[in-house]
């Protein structure tokens, strides 16, 4: 597959537009009822084609906040797209919709078993849609978007008071080097880092690194 065809797109061209799109995406995600996905897909689509566009385009990544804003926005976008929704439904079919731990464990195992980690190779992000359709190489940015989108599409972290978290860690507060999602489960948050040879719940901020910043995926 041509890498040029798997570069994620973004319709964000200014801070004003970014905030507007991010707010609409958040509202659409929070509105999702796993039993009414088709209806909500129609509603989300009506917000504008730019919210669900995946036209290949290189993203120029800025500072940490700008970079993670792209990741969270694209995770929410992807959660509303049919390939991701279908993949999430397929791999979590044995889980009850209210069993968040089952959903999180299943998504973690599927990603670990089907996507291979590679250290960041370019300042480019790969859309979760391509992973849902078979692409299998990712760095921590791509893992975070993929896992985040599958969780949101499964109904995990869609509540405004318990959103997903994208955690950035590093050797110190001024040296961000890694990112991974955390999901709300049974009144707590559980780390989902598929880049490491570690079990679900392993959080680098508890094993030598520090939390640079937590970003809430509203």
C-alpha cells in the first residue's frame, strides 16, 4: 500500500475552525447509543462532509497541544466512520454493551494481535480507518487514535463526565516522548498501551516516566 494513500487528513485550518469542529464531534460522539448507531451516523454526517473526510494529506505537526488536538479530533472522527464502527462491533460482539472492562480488554487484545509497533518513522498520522481495513504498522500516536476510536465506537468514554484520556509521558515535564489512552472502567481509569510488551493497565507514569500532560477526549 502506498504510504501516500494512508496519510490521515485534517480539515482544521485555524484555531477557530478547530474548536468548532471539535465541539461538534464531541457532541456527536456523546450522543451515540450503541443500539442507535445508524441513526447517529446520519446525524453526524449531516454536520458536514469535512467531519468525516479522510482524503490523504500530510499534516504539519506543531506544538504538543496542537499535535494531541489532532489525535483526539481524528479519533472522534474515525469513531463515526463505518469501517471503524463495523470493526469495533465485530471484535466486541461477545461483550455486553455495559461491560466496559470486556470492551477495553477485547480492543486491547485485538490491537496487540493485529497491529505491529514501530518507533515513530515520520511526522505523519495514519487514520484508524486504514487499520480497520487491514493496515498493521503503527507508532504510539497511531495506536492512540486507533484504540481511542474503537473505544468510542463501542461506547466507552463517550460520557462527558468520564471521557477518554490521552496521556503524554516523558523522562521529565519538558520532554514528552510517549502517548497512550486511558479508559474509564468501574469508577477508575485503566491505561491501554499496546506499544509495550506489558499487560493491560501498565502505565509508564508509574514505571519511571512522569506525566507531561493528560488530554481529555471530550
